[in-house]
């Protein structure tokens, strides 16, 4: 049985190459209908704010999964997580965040787990197999990373 696609995902990363690979992998795995890319946390936060303020757009058409890099200019992933937690998450209660990084630091992983909407912390690149498992877990409503 084929799994349904998610409606929308948001990819936040300052690397054009990483965004290209992530978008290609998301498409290849048939993960989502809409893939939005932002280069830093502030652009992503403003995008989320716009969706909330535009009531017509907000009717369920917000990202259900966010792939977030931690190390970016302007607003890094940690600042985004804090702002998302305080300002956006009350509107996006079913959104899950996957931290993506070139390196996996144990302290960063522990720090990220303090946010209830962060469901995984993984080293890039993301694989099609990972995305298929993630989509299945989200569709079935159980926690992906335990």
C-alpha cells in the first residue's frame, strides 16, 4: 500500500548544495506535495509568520515537517528553535522538526531533545530510506525517534 504524501515541508539550510540534495531526495521519495526552501532561520520564521497571518493560507497548508540546519548566518538553528517554540508552535502543534547537520555533536543532540517537536537529529545527507520510514511513522502517528 502506497503511503500518502505530506502536504508541505520546509527545508532551512544556507548551503545551496545541501538544499539541492535534500529537495531531490524528498522528491525521489515522494515525501511531500510542496517543498519550501529558506536560507536562514529568520527567512523561515518570517515564512511561518506569513502563513499564520494569512488565514486562508493557514488552513492546514503549513509545513508538517521542517528540516533544520543549526549553523547558518543571520539566524541560526538554535535561535530559530527558540522563536519557533514561543511564537509558531502554538499554531503548528503537529509540526515535527528534524535537525540536519554535517556533524552530530552529542551536546547538540541533547540540547535539541529539550524541544518536544524535535523528533530526530541526524547527519546529512538524508536518504530515501530514512524519508520513507519517517513518513510512515508520521502517517501512523507514532514517534519516529525514541
